[in-house]
């Protein structure tokens, strides 16, 4: 049973426009969410995170929104740049469990930003 | 800045052979995590170590074992390899097991079992 779902395997966006990547989760115990970006032949790189006590976190061109009631989060990239083209993974953690932080990953969304 | 180093980058083995994957965390990081990403699959958590002790265990097969050494590097030992073990194995490190939510990943070891 997949606890973190990214239902769009790919997304194409024009340069300068907004990219919106979506993620849904089923485990209500998750209390911390992260987005990772992955280029080919590289490991995932941390992008931005949000605690379940917040509904929005912004860092430059990247904003993550969390809707706890819907168990949904989204990553907005504005404006999108060709260098943003990568696979984006949504991940979730149960920090309050007190154990080492196992990330539960979604299956990823391939973002392609067209020049 | 130094990143997480994994070796080798690529490894080709035959069925029933053994393999050892190495991970060198970012300096001062004391926690290491291993993830497995099969073709077309999500990265799956295998096992983690904090201060050289196993701290958490995920979907790691009994044929696999891992440890963290005194210099904090970690090795994932895989025996009786099966075709289904072909995957990208990521190692990640962090400072502390509870206070830092951000894991830093290596580039992975691509294991192919023939």
C-alpha cells in the first residue's frame, strides 16, 4: 500500500510559468513533509520542507502548501526555469515517533521546463 | 562542500554472488540511511544507523546486512544476490537522528545482477 502518492508521472511547463507538483498521502501520522529534486545520475537533493503545523512554507521560487484535511501537499515553482527540469520526489516522515527518520517517498514526477 | 560519497558507482554481479556497497557520510554526520530504488519504483527505506548502532529497520531482506564503523562510514553487505536485487542503492546521512529532518543523499550505487 503506497502511503505517499504522486499521481502525475510527468509534467511539462513553459519557461517562466508556474509549475505545480502534487502529492497525496494516506497516513495521518505523517507530521513532516519534504520535497527532493533528482537529476539523472545524482542522488536526491533536498529542496524544501513543511511541518504539519504549518500550511505554507516559502523559499525563493519554491513554495510548498499543505492541506492536512485533504492529506494533500503541493510544490509550486514560480517562475519555472529550464534548470528546474528534474524528477521531484515528495517524502513524508513521522518525526513524533521518536525513531530515526525513515522517509516514505512518492514515486516522483518528471518535470520538464520548456524554453 | 563535501557530500555523501558512495562507492562503487556501478556494480555488476551474477546471481548468488555477494556485493558490498560503501557509504561515506558528510563529515560530522553521525546517522546513515540506506534506501533501495528498483526500476520504476519509489525509493524504499532499508536500514539506518545512529552512532554506529542500528537505529531503524525497514524492508531489508535477511540476505542483507549493514553496519556503521567507528569513522561513521557504512557498508551494506548483500549475499546470495537475486535478479530482483538489481536497483539503485542510495545512502543518506544526517547530523543526529531526531533534530535534523534533512537527509543528504549520495549519488547512489547502481547494482545490476545478471
